[in-house]
C-alpha cells in the first residue's frame, strides 16, 4: 500500500479521537508502522472498543477500494505531514489527523494569505443579508480567504458573495465530503469545489450528525486568523466557533444589532465581553492588519453568481424544458427553480411557454 493509503485507513476509522490517533502515530512513527504493529502492543495502548474499531477497518482490499472511490469523487486526502496539510491546524487542540478535500486550489490552505471566518444565523434577516454582502464586497479588493461552513443563512450568503466577486473561499462541512448540506446548497457546493475548496473531517457518504457541527467549527476557526459573527442568538453554534477561536488565540469580531432583536443577542454579548465591534469592512482591514500593498486591484463585478452561470450555460437560444436542464446538470427541479427565477429577474432568460426557458 502507499503512504496515503495507510493514512486513509486512519481517516476512515471512526470512534477513535484524533488525540488518540496522534499518540499512536507518535509512538509508532507513522501510519505504515502502525498498520504493521504487533496487536499485543496495540492492546496495551488502546481500550477494547478502540482496538475493535481500529481492526474493523484494517483490511487492505477495503482501503484500496475506498481510495478508488475517492478518486471517482475527485476527493483528495490530506494528513499531518502532507505538504498541503494546513499548518495553522497543527496548533489547535484535537487537530484532525486527516482531512478530505475536494477542489484543486490547495494554495488556499498555505496560510500565506490572511483568512477570515464568517459565521452567523441560519435564519438571517434582511439586515444580516445586507451586512454580509456589504462587508464581503468591501474585503474583495484584498488578497484574503473567506472561510465558512456552507450552512444556510450567513454562511451560504458569505460564500455566494465571495464567488460572485471572484474571491477566494473555503467551505468546511459538517457532513461527508461528498454530501452537500443543506441539500439546497448543492449548486453552491459545486461552485465552491470548482472555484475554491471544500474540506471535511468525514469521508464519503456520511450524513450530517448533530455532534459533527461543533467539531467542524474548531476547524473553521483553526484555519482562520480571525472570526466574524454576523447575527447570532443567545445560544448559537456561531458562538461555539467564537469561543474556540478565542481558545486558539484568534481574533474575534461581531456585528452589533438592535438590542431587542433575538438574532442580535449573541453578537451584542460578544462585543460586551471584548470582541471587536465590526461595522464595516474597514474595521476588518484594521483587525487583520491587511496591507494595502496587497490589494489586487479593483474587482470586476461579475454579472452572474457561479450557480447562475452553471444553469445559464444549459439554456439555449431555442426553448428548452426544465426537465432537460435538470438532466444535463444531474439535479432536481427544486434545486434549480430559484436560480431560473433569478435569471428571469435579471432579464437573462424568459419562459415563452410554461416550464420552457430560452435566452433573451
């Protein structure tokens, strides 16, 4: 087996914490030595349940098959010691031993570019939507990576605004690397994987579980130089990300809101407890100490968001039924209806006959 396959074995072994996996690697030297370790030695290092889980995946044929499936899904594996493994994660508690990655822009993990995590409410208000859009647009002229969790609400809005402006973004999933969540973000998932990078601690076909998301949040903050919270209730998952950022020594900022707004309680409390009060992109330029010399130049406004481009490319000069567009994209009608509506509103397409679309 290859070096990557030995680490893949660890990556698909669930039920053993990263800290235990790291101790095993430190003890034996690397994943290959661990694979070939004497079981009596392993039994002295692991409890019975951990031993059973490690041996359950200790099958060469299964590991090789899993590796081939990763290739079919255009997924790469990073592991501690890999040239592209993010150095920033090495300093966080319980650093992931392995990461599954989709996309070719590995340079986004190099740490050479300042990075900002943007997180917030899933049920974003018009105020939250306007805020995330204006702040992201204000940051786009700078060489910065925006990191979020591709969740509904603030996360998704941040990714979409970055992509629409030709910026850099990384999504960290709380589900398997090939499982977009929520499902309505399937097009967004595809766009990020093509123009940015998708990361997950979890391998193929794993549905999201409630406990995955708090664990995922430590990676979001760990990859970032600072975390920005836009709209958060008193008890919000975004606050977990902020707490982990503080534990990891990252800066935290929050956008203030109205004192009677439920979605603003978490942010206002963060500010009261010392988080930076962020009211514009300029505040983040100061917080991150972005050098004006690295401004990439005036960003050109892209007319269509990535998912809109994808759908628009399937619309022809002659009327085409929505089912034909869905088949070409391998998506359901519900996945593209909203995008088609937006394209109609922008005057890019029209419906000469119900459910038949044509370019204008």
